[in-house]
C-alpha cells in the first residue's frame, strides 16, 4: 500500500517542484490543492485520498470563494465493544 501511495504522490511532487514555481501563486484555497492532495493521500490512503483531492480540484473555479479547506480527519469506526457499551 505504501508503494501505491508513493506512486500516486510522485507526479504531485514533480508538479510542486518543477511546474508550480514557473507561474505565480494563484490557488484560492489554503492549503494549496497540491499540498491538500499529498496530505489527503497520506492520511486517507491512495484511493480515498485521491478521491478527496479530485473533489477539491473540482471546487477550484472562479465561482467558489476558496479559503481555508483542511483535509478532513480520519474517522475511527467504533468497535463492537464500544457499541455494546453504549446500549
């Protein structure tokens, strides 16, 4: 799984190092979309992280206000013991 994570993150890192510095900063979100993608993939894994990054990029247009948009925290699912205690 770590290999898939690194494989998906590699083009994003190349973009951040070589392509992004060419043009002036124009991202309407904080953190930037590429930083968000790297963090989302790291926190949520390659599949869900890529999905979250794609949704974020889809919101990056002139009609969206932008602003602070952190990666959602990893939700921990309650175990059977926890749900049994709650009843």
